[in-house]
C-alpha cells in the first residue's frame, strides 16, 4: 500500500477550496440542490446575517460576495453611478446573467446605503424571489435593540418556514446554532494556528478556506476546516522570516486572492484580518440551550466584532483594532479598503489615529475586487515590511 503524503493531500484540499472560493456562478449550490429537487438556497450579502435561521429552515445559506476578477461587468454598471464600490455592480451583473438563479431568495443586511439600494433593485428586478432587508439593531439595550432583532429574526424564520415547508422550531434552530458554533470554533482554531505558526497556515490559504464556506453546507465546511488543520500541522512547512501584519477594511467587498498573495510575496504575513468577517461573527459560541432567537440577538448585541458598518456608540474607534493587533503580535497594520467604501473610509482616520497613538506602524491603500495590477501594492507592502524589519 502506498503511504499518503500529507503535502499532496494538503495541496489537493487547498486547490478544492480555491475552486469553491472562485465559484461565483454557484456550481456547488446547483449540485446541492440537484441532489434533492425540493431543496432551496438563500443568498446573503455581507456583512452579517444569522445564517443559523436559513439552516434551520432546511435551506442552504449562500454567501454572495461579488464576482472578483472573473466577470466583466456589462449590465451591472448601468444601474449605478461611477463613484461607488464594485460589489453591487458585479452581484447585480451576475444576477442579470442568470448566474444566481439557483437562489430562491436573498437577504440584504443593513450594511450601508449601497446594499439598502441593491435590496430595493432586487425586489423590482426579481419580483418572483423572496427578498428581505435585515435591519440590524442600532440600540444595544436588550429591551429595545435586542427585542427588535429577535422579532426581525422570527419574521425571517416564519417566511422561510412557509416558503420551504420546514418550520423553524426552537429545537431545529438550537441544532443549527450548535452546528455554526462548531464551525466558528474551528475557524478560531485556524486563526490561532496562523497567529502562532503562520508558516503552517498562510493567509492566502486561510482566505480561500473561509470563502469556500460561502457555498458549502456548514457541516461540510466544518469537515474541510478540520482536515486542513490536521494536514497543515503535519505538513512539515518551515518557519520563514516575515513582517507580521494585521489588515483592516476588507469586511465587505473582498480583496482578490492574488492581492493577498502579493502581500505575502512582498514579505508581509497577515496574522489578523477582517475579511469574510461573518465567519467569525459573533465571537465565541451562541447559547444553544435557551430561547434561540434571544440567544442570537444577545450574541449580536454583546459579542459582535468591531466593524465599520456597525454603529456602537460606546466603543472608542480603533481600540479593538489595537487590542487585536497586540493579541496577534502584529508588527504593523495595513488599512486596505475597497475604493469608495463609505463605512471603511469614514472610520479610517479615527482607527488610524488610534493605531499611530499606540505606536504601531501602518500604511494604507485602496483596492477593488477586480484589481488586476498588483505591482504598486507589492512595492508599497515590500517597503512597509522592510521598514518593520529594520526598525
Ligand atoms: S464595499 Fe462598503 S460601500 Fe460598498 S457595499 Fe460594502 S460596505 Fe457598502
């Protein structure tokens, strides 16, 4: 019998995750639905939606995070002015081409005005599909914001239960919360591995692994994470000398994977980030014993990660970034925001001031999901890495 090589298995697993990460036309979702024709899939946009509710209705939650570099936008541009970010155009373009027609509905969280407008367009363009704009609570008190969000989630649960024929009972929702808790636990383990031994779990691999979770059932994604963790620890990869950096600003429109690789090639290893932040939202486990709607609501109020799209009156801007950077032993911070992203760019002066006050070196650049030119970013990141190493 031939012994299996963990390096080859790891390569195959990362390559599968990369295929899924680039699956913007949702081939994996179509295959999942074809296996049982009564199945339904519900898309969601960044930044946060309670995926547990979709799962409890027996449906597949599908992250719709833009088309990256893979699609030339033609129709999507006709719906938006020039000076906004790229993600709404590419998502709309995909939908108008029929690439998202396997989705039976879409959830649009209250991330920003762009996503709010997109939800209205969706309702007009695809009247046969279920569309819900999720108003996330602004008030942090349990009696007001908490009760409001629990009611909002019950409404979605009722809608999906009616649509798919599987009512979202408390028992089903608790089981879904447990499934996502396990997923978040492994994502956290992956982040811990990258923090402690980043050469075993490079950021570009961590990214495609998380992104694969946008189109896979949560149980399958959890299995993929567990396999990766085992193979990465057995890989025998050697330590390398790189500048440890945290990256912020990628919470909605995603950077191209090649941009992440460019940063790595320039000598920066990313030990903390905010991309695909929904996969780590909320921090820690959600209570899977009591009232599940109250549990999800309370986790959102008290254990959401800091994110520019989220209003939190009591938080000093930048304080959590400084804390995260210190915990990850980051030697520098890169502010990498999508061009024209209002929430990110309005936050940046305050978070950058906090980082500078903490005497953590930082640099900033803008990107678009279809950025194809990486040379200027490589030079900037290379200089930044050198400056960190020489200081
Ligand atoms: S990238 Fe920024 S502006 Fe664009 S949809 Fe996302 S949060 Fe809104």
